[in-house]
């Protein structure tokens, strides 16, 4: 647990990167009435499944398309949230390139928040995007191996997925994840940019 006595955004824990912030510290800021804006960049379905009370859903794709407009409304301290911290880090990179310097990534994401005892608002259960990626990638690899017993060239299907996952790890990005995030089951109740901007302005 952090030893902060007067929670402030500027007192970031040194155990994380320069924009990382520990879930315990965010809980203290919220309890002290100095709440930052919490922007959850996961898919709408993931957000509906479980999110930090008081957070706003700004899916990474929406943020990427409208980062200038969104960045202009982020004049307060902002904590970016996702499942594990990867997508929030991407969001921080996108927004910081447009000016805002008051950005922080929730270390460990929603998983870290829950492990630290943070409260979550829960709704309809949905698989996290990372789990969907594992299912689809694993299924394609398995299909490629099975098909190769009849069609030898099918082994290259499995090889392509392996190569894609390797590139995803090296570049810290995931084309399959981006594609899956656009599927209908992940976009239900997707916010539009105008409603997000109005909320931020309010």
C-alpha cells in the first residue's frame, strides 16, 4: 500500500514508468475527493462487463480517430485504463503526441485494480479482448495443423499466425486484436465522439 499521506497526482510511485500509477494511489486520490478523469480504452463490451465506477469508455479506435478533439478536452489529470495496461499505453502515446502532459497509465489495468481491492461495476459478462485473440489464434493454428494432414500446404496457415504473433510481441501491437475489437459483439453500446466530448466538457 502506498505511504502517501496527502494524495496528489504528482506523487507517482517510482516502481512504474514515468506515466504509470499504482491502483492503490488512484484509490487514495478518489477517496480524497481529488479524482482524475478515468478513461477506459477497452471495447464497449469489455467496459460493460466490468469497469471502475465513474470511468468513461473511450475505445482505443475512437480515441485514435479523434485524438485531437479528445486531447483538447483533457485539461485535467487523466488516468488511462485497459485490461492489463498495454492498450492504455498505446492511448497515452497517441494523446501525448498531441500535447496533453497530464496522462497516467493505470499500472496493471483492470486486473491490477481488482487485485488491489478496487471496486468494479459489473454487467453482462464478456470475454476480454486478449482472451478472444488467444481463442481465434489458437483455433486457426489447430485448424492449420489438422488440415495439413490432408493438404500439406495448410501448415503455412499456422506459420502465418505464429509469425503474426511474433510481430505483435515485437511491436507491442496486435492486428488481430484490432480486428476483433470491430466485431459487432465487441461494439454494442459503442459511444459516439460527440457524447464523449460533451461528457468531458461537463
